[in-house]
C-alpha cells in the first residue's frame, strides 16, 4: 500500500521544523516520546519522500526559506542591498511591478542600495539613462556594470603601464568602449567591426594588429565570424595577450517575451577556437564586490545580494560572504530552485523584491 505525503507528514508531526520553511531538522531535536527513531535522519526522510513522490521534496527545499517575515528574516540584519537588474528591477525595457515603491521604502528605512549587472552593453552612464527613463531615482555611483568591471580590471592590473603601447580588441557593444575611454585605454573593434565579413577565397586571411594586448568579450548583438577570427588570432598569436570575459551568462533578457542567448555563447566561441579560459570580471567573480566594499567601507555580513540567477547572482553572494536572496521574477523558477539537480541554496527566496515589505490590507 502506498503512503500519502500527508501520512508521512503526520508521522513527523512531533518533529519541530518539519513542514515549515525552517532548516531541516536534526535528530537531537526529536522528542524522546516521539515514535520516530533517533536514527531517522534528514537524509533518510528525504529519501522516503522522494520514493513516494520524487518531485515533492528535496534536501535543498528543506534548507531554503521562502521570505515570509521580511522584517525579522532580512531587513533587521541587512544594511546594504545589492540588486541585479535584468529580472530583478526590469525585464527588457519593462519595469517589474512594485519596484519604485520598494526601493523608496528601503531608502526610507536607511538601507543603502547598489545595482550590479552583468550586462555589458551599456556603461554606467548608459544605465543611469535607463534608470531615469523608467522613473527610478538612482545615482550614477550606485550603478556597477560588467563593462565597468572590465575597465576596472585593466586599471587595477596596470594595463597601460605594464603593456605600454598595447591596445584592447573588443567583442561587445558601446558600453565597454565608453568605459575604456574613461580610463584612457586604447581599443579597436566593438561596434566598428559590425557587419565585417572575411574573404573566403584561396590565399585570403584576416590581418590582425600585433599590438593587441587584451581581448575583452562582452555581449554583442552583432557578433560575426570576422570578430571571432580576429579575437582568436590576437589571443593565439600575440605574446601575452589576455582573454577577458565580462560575464558567462547563458541567457539574457533582451525583451520581456522570451529568454535570449547570453554572453556565454560569445565567450564559448572564443574558448572553443583558442583553447584558453578567460579571466572573468563580472559575477560571480569577486572584483565588483571587492571594489564596492572597499570604496564604501561596508561590512559584508550586513550586505544582501538579490538576484534571479543561481549560477551568477547567488554564487556571487555566497562566495563573497554576503547574505543572498533569489527572486522568481527572472530566469529561475521555484521548480528549478528546489529541484534535485540544483545545489546552490540562497538564504531566502521570494517572488520579487516587492515581497520585502508585507502588503497592507484594506
């Protein structure tokens, strides 16, 4: 005879924490009067539930709390929120419901807010214009993009001093170029190589600049074979030419209608033809949080990273000593978060950041 989930839950009714959003119980918490043996562990409970209904319960789902009491669970322990943008603040060019009110409430409560995006198509100034166009009052110094991170990396590694006379080849859009202009690093490629096609006749080849000392690969809606070939020639043939990736996102939000192939596809093309691994500057690399924390003098234990991606946003937070909150307003579904294949557990999850404040009832 098959047991129902309700029947199993009834057996565990004496175990504190079962069936709630709290972390999985430990055997030591089982009352001595309980019928459950003290050797009955979290692992065995999970195994039994999976056998009854494989998709109903996972060990991860027992340790990820849905945000139900935001003041006690989150707001009282966090001074600084770092928000991803795509899928958290907006989708494509559409603002997610409740965002202006939530940001206003956070600031009124004395919380600092920063916005960190892996999208390299715009510079910080470009993103400032987007925030303005959506009616969001966000200061330029609160915005950090992976295009900025690429420039900051070159500045911190003293590219101009160590590679005097060298330049950068850009696969990407205007955001990277604008940030390189701000720090005085010369570059070629980018939008200038849009539409170029190499000749494919006997004896034809692509001539490349031997003074390219780094190749930056960011999201590029005009990627083409010429750019891929040029990048591989620079990386494979120029001495000490560095391969830099702004991010490895698998998909991105170009519109609110569907997911689109992300910069992981562009970086993958360059990895495939060069056999080289890139230096990653966007999330989950620590570069941007190191920069923000040092510049602002922040206590990392009082910072929460909020994002819609497990492999970038949540890893970025977990790997760098931050609290983490996943929102379901972007690319990650609740099913994926709590599914047996996922091994990345945020501290909390919510439908959107609008859940940071309990909705008032009439």
